[in-house]
């Protein structure tokens, strides 16, 4: 024990032990670092190994072998790919085993062996990665056609899902043909399943044909979704409504009496309804060929007939009004004819209107022609027997002829009536003039005018001459109304002027007499008053009535300035 203690107490031993411990520690650290490094490298190699394994070679080789059943060239290439696949799988399996051995070597500390194994693994992984990539490219080339078809199928499936969703959203608008739409959707879904079967079996030609069929089905469904809603709206709504509107307009106007036979509305409606029924049967199975054109034709025909019926109805109202006014005009013309005929019988010679007889006969012939023509437009029940639009042309021509005839009769009637009225007026005016002459004579006699001028007597004689002349002209045959009217106007002007003069003279005489009578009460009192009144009386007897009135008034003014008129008036009343 003492010897051991003496040995370990030796400084050289202590140093040696310390150095040994340090070296051991360093070695352990170095080994740990190397072990960690190799582990990292192994993990990196393992990641590359996993990348190689992640390539879906198994799936692709399975598809390639399945595709090889239907094509010799594909079978040859698939066989080569299968050989390479087996080699790659063997290499992958070898790499897997070597990696396990390398990991074990690292775990037990055989780092040199592990390093050598990792160098080999790295080479194997690089080579295998290249081989796997080349094999993957080869398989992609073999499966390119399949992939293309699957991409196309995927695109079609996405479009089909959108079409199906759109169809379901528009199911209410497509209810009339929904059973057919559903059958086409179901058929398309079955076609997708058939496509998968052909693809799985490697029959790309049949798969391609199936894709074409799918595309055609989808095109049909898309066409249905685009065109059917508007066609069904026309076929189930617009056109039936037009038919109903036309039928109501036709029935209502026919019941009103509008002539519509020439339009053949019922025949046209029958044709349109048959065409519509046939087209709706086709639309039930979404057969749209030519239907849009048919519907356009139907709508145009219905609108045309509806416009024609309404135009005839409008023309009927116009015609009815025109017929009524024409008939009234005809009745007026007949009344004018009868009045003219009657007037000419009694007065044509009297007024020199014999020339009207020829025109009256012509107008009579026109009325005899127009009457039956007017009756043709309506029967006894007032139902018109021809299209109103056609009748209006004839009606307007007839009305023009009738207006000309009536205008001629109105002119003759007015001329005849004017002659009768003028004669009546002249005779009445002549009676008035005779009355005025009598009044003037009576006034002259009543007021015992002491003196009348020669001019006044001549005027009275002229007035009598006018009356005698007018009386003679009225007794002549024919009566010249124009000449008689002219002389009558002269007589009126002359006699009324004379009548006014007589009234003025009589008024003056009355005033002179009243003034002198009023002044007589002052004669005995005022000598100058007596003298002036005497002078006024002398003027009065000499027919100077104005001078007599002036002198008498001036005399009274001296006695009662300003109010002589009222005093004379009161005096006259008292007298």
C-alpha cells in the first residue's frame, strides 16, 4: 500500500495520468463530433432515399402494364420499363439495407467503416436517382395519352358539374322538359363511368370516342340551357297569350258588327295552334331545330292579324261615323231638293229662276244614284257587308259626290229663299213707308200748318212717286229684286229724311204756339212784349217757323231769364 502511495505520489505519474485523461477526453469529443457528422450525412442520404421512394413508379408501372394489353408498341415499352422497374426496386432495397448497416456501424462506433459505407451509399443513391428519374420519364411518355385523356376528362367533369348545377337552378323554367334534361344528365354521368372503364383497360381509342360522346351530350345540355327557357316562354306564355288576345278581339269586334271574314282569323288561328302543338311536342324532348323560326313566324302572324283586326275595328268606327254623317247629309240634300222643287214650282217665273230647273234635274238624278249606293253599305239590321277599310274608300267618294250635290241644292235653296225673303222684306218696308207718309199727312193736317214751302210739297210728291214705283215693280213678272232693292234703299233714305224734317217742323210749330200763348198774358202789361210777339206771329203765318220761335223765345227771356222752357212746359200742360 505504501509502495502504491509512493508511486502515485510521484509527480511524473500524476502528469502521465492527467495527460492520459486529457487525451481520452479529446478522443471522446472527436468521436462524438464525427459520430454526429456521420449521422447528419446519413440523414441527408436518407432524405434523398425517401425522395427516390416517393416517385410513384409502382402506380405508373401498374398503369403501363394495364395499357400494354391493348397495344403491342406500348407492351414492348412497358416490358422494358418493367425490367428497369425491377432493377430500380432492387437497387432501392439494397440502399435500404446498406443504410441500416451504416446506421448500425455508427451506433457501435465503427466510424471508419461507416464512412466507407456512406461513400458507397452516396454513389448508389445518385445512380439510383438517375435511373428512377429516367424510368419516371419513360413511364410518363407511355402514360402521356392516358394523362391527356384524364386531363380532358377532368376538365369535362368540372364543366359538367357547372352545367348540372345550372340545370338544377333553372329546373323551374325547364319543368316542361325536365324529364328529358335529367335523362341527358344521367346518360352523361354513365358515359364518364364508361370512360373510366375504357381508360383502365387501356383502350384509348374507345375512351377517346367516349369523351367525344360526352362532349356532344354536354353541348346539347348547354344548348338546352341557353335556348329552352326563351323558347318555353314563347311557347307556353307569349304565343298562347297572343292567341287568346286575338281570339277575344276577333269575337268582340265580330259581335259588334265589324266585317272580318276576309281576314280568315279562325283559319289562321287553327294553323298557328297546330304548329304550336307540334313544336311543343318537340320541345318536350328538347328538339329545337327550326322551332325558333316557327315561333318567330307565329308571333309575327298573330301580331299582324291582331293589328289587322284592330285596324278594321278602327275603320269600322270611322265608317260608322262616316255612314251616319253621310246619311244625315243625304237627308239634308233630299230636304233641300224638296224645298227647291217646291219653291221653283211657285216662284221660278216670279223671280226669273227658270234656269235652275236644269240643275235641279241633274241633282235629282244624282240623289237617285246615291241613295241605293248608300243603302248597300249596311243591311236592314245595320250589319256591314264588306270590310270597313274598303268601305271607307267608297264612302269617301260617295260623300264627295253627295257634298257637291248638296252644295248645289243649298245654293239654289238659298238663292230662292233669298229672293222670297227680299220680296217679303221689300213689301214690309213698303208698308212702313206708306204708314210714314200717312203719319206725315196727318201731322200736317192736325197741326194746321198755315204755310208749307214749295220744296216741301215737291218732296212729298217725290215720296209718293217712290211708293208708286215700288208698288209697280213688285207687280211685274219676273221681279227684279236687285233693281227693287236699289230703289227701296233710295226711298228709305229720302222718306225717312223727309219724315224727320216734318217732325222737326211740327215740333217747332208747337213750341212757337206754346211760347206765344204763354207770352199773351204779358201783352197788356209790356208794350215791347206785345210788339215782339206780334212780329213772331207774322213770321209764323209766313211759314218762317224757326224765326218765329227765335223771336218768341227771346221775348220770354226778357221776362223770365233762364227758366222760360219749364214755364212754357207747365203752361202747355195747363192748357
